[in-house]
C-alpha cells in the first residue's frame, strides 16, 4: 500500500494508460478521481476501483477549474496529479496537418499541463507537498517522421516537467515525466496510421524488447514516481520503452 492515505487525480483516466494508472493507484491504497472527456468511461473505471469520476476537457480553463473544485469538495488538494490526457494527429507530412489539428494537439498535450498547474499547484505549495507525473512519450526524445507536431508537444511536456521541477522543489512538490513507447491503447491506431499486422511488425522492429508497452507497465512506473520511494527524484523523464530510445 505505497499510496495508502493519498489522494490522486488522473486525467484521461477512462482508458489506456490512464485507466491502468488509476487502477494501480487504487490498488496501492489511494483515493482516485478519474477525470476524462468521456464521462461514461470515467464512471466505469471509477466504479471499478471505488473512486469518483469527473468529466473534463483538460484544454478548457473553466473545466479544469471545475475539476479542481470537485477535488476540493471530495478530498481537498490532491497529493498526486497525473497529467495523462493526450491526443495525436494521424501520421502525415508536417505541412499537411491542419491548423485545427495542430491547435487541438497542443491544447490537450501542452496547454492542459499549464491549466492543471494553475489550479492545483497553489494548493500543493501551500501544503508543502505533492507529486505530479506527466505522461510524455518517447516521441519527445526520439521523434518519428510524420508525427512532427505530436513529437513537439511531447518534447514541450518534457521541458515543462523539468522547469516545473526546479521551480517547485523548494516547496516540497516533485514533478516527473514518463516516456512510454506506443502501447496497446486507443491511440495505437492513430500512431500507426492503420492497425494491420504489417504495420505492427514494422513498429515492433524498432523496440529492442519486441513488444508494445502496456497500461500495467506505465502504471508501475507511475506508482513508483508518485510514492515516497521516489522522494529524491524530480525532473526526470523516465523511459518506459523496451529500449526504443537507445
């Protein structure tokens, strides 16, 4: 029970890595608020783990403010915040991505981190403790062609993590990032362009361990970074990638 007595918010917690993290946090003793733009998915995961669910578009300030208010009503400022919600554009030449696609990718993957910081960091600073885990990507460290603006958004998240870590360390708040390789999540088809055996084999050939990541892989790393076992760790971008970035 490494997170016994802790409270946590997981954005994008209704599916994929976020659902895996929510389940693992609950199994380790945390009270979890599952936040997702898909209200039904959030409710399903929350019901499974005995948590609470909130619908939120993390790219909208008013909705993140409402999430913070819901958290305060449920359990106060969370001990742990996981910025997991994310999207991508389909693989294509960088100049072919529409302005609307670009804006949405940056809003969900980058602006959301700014918005949750606005609404949750003051409470963590006042309390003198907190752990923030940002779900970045190997794409931010070792970019793949035809995913240029997604790559850039995750590179932004890694730099933001380090900037947040150095600023918040004196206040007792740790900030770390996880960099998963593509996994068995709803986003996999978007990364591949088309989910076929041939495309999977081509992608798997770039991962030395020869498999995709799983929600359980990412959840185990998130539990560690959010726990007291990582008390001296802040500002890292931990690769959970089967050797993809070597």
